[in-house]
């Protein structure tokens, strides 16, 4: 990064990655404090979505394992924070640098990534391994919570959409085959940063295989060992379709069809007159060229009210290219033609579009979707009420409960008491006090200790745990 000013500071100093007020906490706890135990959980459903995919911590652990706090980091932070109105707890940071080679002496337990849990189930537990550095779990809250809530929220929303599509696809086509390619990630340009796109992009790929977010594929390989986690196809954009002006649009279409005689190819068709292109240019003038391709042309309507324009486009294509009836009684385009809608797709709009199609007797096999800002950017920590809370404090040799129960919140913000565990029951994973169970009952497993990663999950393992189609009947029953 080019240095624009002489007084720049190191943006990669690990000491910056917290909230300002955390710097003062080491001196605020009772003197007999020897440790803190904190957990991360999602506290509430997102509307009807009450199944949450735990995912993404491993990416942060890989970065955390690379942390080496240096004396230079401490000196820089001490001077900088004084001007910010705070002071650094120098003895603790010096100990990390000198006795732990700059590594964080903490222990982190977590559920296996890809595990699907209900709200209120602990997903991560964090404790210190040095009683003089008991404050570290709280200090690390900012980066650990951020590392979990964002990818888990994206993965959970994508999985919920997969269930919705699976349900309708089964009803109209009799099979969920190909559902992994029904929701394509168009979100890279709408994300706040390259890193956001990478983390959100790989989270989406837990349930789907289609993406244009290359950074997500890089993250899937580097952090989860996936050789290739997602796929894309050649596709036009408006700059291609309008390169020769309105009069030259047909020449562009003909050239693209001729130069791509086989395979999947997507073509945006709303640059000027969607229905003219669909019905007359593709449907008449170039009809044989489309039908004779050894592959599928995917028409992208893009503009207009999706619940109207999507079925209108499919029916216009059917008028031109014909259709067949599925055994379930819905119309399906010939295999040479399909549709993708990439505009206006959200968690709320997608099921409305599917239902509008079904109301007009159109099979869901006709359509795929592309989702941009609504996929990677329009999510918040409040979607599932994610939080990291301290549940217990080691006072001398005894763990004591730490919790809050604000009377003004009428029980909605009451936090859990005591060191927490996740235990499998007939109803699924539930929260229980760690001191009430045997150690082997705890589903939280050690994944990080004193700067080292203890457990690594592959992307195939993550996908298998989160797969909605392992139990199709259950997926259909619970789909929105």
C-alpha cells in the first residue's frame, strides 16, 4: 500500500482489532479474577428462518495463528492510544510478546463448521490459558464475533433460500436435481471490500455451487482445501450487448451464438426491447441457431417487476421454442433455453417469483437466479441477534456465574449463566451448563490453543453437515 503521509501507523498491528473501551478492561475486573469464559451464539431467528449454519471461524483462526505481538506493536499502540484517550495494559501485552512469542494464550472451542443449530445454542467458547491474561477472551470479542456472525448469516440465508427453491422444484419438476446451481452469487461488486466478498462468497458456496465471486473461491481453497468450490459460465453484460448500438444488437447476438456453438452461455436481453429480442430475434430470426446449439442459452430479462417479467419472459420463450409438461403438470422449456433473473432478488422476493411462476403453471426448472447486494451486503449482526457474552468468571479457584438480566428488556436480553456447552438431544443441539454434563457430551471441540490451530475442517465436510438435501422430506416440510 502506498504511503500517503509520513506519520502513518501499521494497519496490521493486531492490537487495533478490538473496540476502544476494551483496552481499559484488564484493570476493571475484580482483583481475584483468574479467567473468563465467553460464548458466541445467535440469539434469535430471522423471521421464519430458525436454522443457523455455523461457519467461517476457521478463516479467522488461520489469521489468529499468524499473530505475533511484538515490542514494536506495543510501543506503537501505547503512543497512539494515549492520544485516543486510553492507556494500554502494558504488563499483559509485554508478557504476550516475551513469554508467548507474541501468540495469544487462549483456548477456543467450537462446533464443527457446517453444523446447523437453533438460536440460543453456543457455537464458540473462549477462555484464557494464563490467569494473568484472563481479560483476553473479552479483548478478542470484536474479531471473533465478526468472524462468526457474518459468514454464518450469509450461509444461513443461502441455505434457507435453497430450501425454498428445493421445495418448489420438487413440486413442479419432481426432483431437486440441479438445485445447487439455482442461486448464483453476483455480489462481489456490491460488497464493502474484497475481504467481505471473499468471506461472504465462500459462505454462500456452503449451499450453492454457482458464483461469479472469484475471491470466495480463493477463500474456499486457502482456508478449507476446496480444489474448486464453485462454477460459472460465459455471460454477456450490457456493454457487450450495446457495443454496436441499438441497430447492431442483432449482429452482436448472432456473433455470440455463432462463436459459442456449445455449452452454457448467458445473454442479457433487456438493453432496449426485451420482448422484441425474445419473441422475434431469438424466437424467430435465430431460432434454429439456438435450437441447433449443443448447449443451453440462458436468457436474462433483468429489468422490470420480477414477479411479472420472469413468467412473461418464460412464456414468450415457450411461444417461440415450445415446451413440454412435467409429470407434475407444469410447463418446461426445451433444454436449449433457460432463464436467469439477476435483478431485484432478495430473501423476500425470490419465493414470490417462484410462486408467481407456479401460479401460471411454469416449472421451476425453467429458472435460475443471480443475487448481488442482497446476498453479501444486506445482512447485519442483528439478523440472527449474534452476540458474544461472558458467562463465567474464575474467582480464585471457583467459577462464578456472570450474566445480565435487564428489567427493562423483560427477559429478551437475559444472558446465560455459567460456562456453557452444546449438547445433542433428541430435539437437536441445546445449551447446557458445562458443569452439569460429562466432558464427552460437549459438542464444542477444541479448535485453537495458545496460537495453534488444533482442528481443521474441509469444505466437503462443511457442505455435508449443512446439506438440506440429506433429508429431502425434512427439507420440504420445513421450507418456507
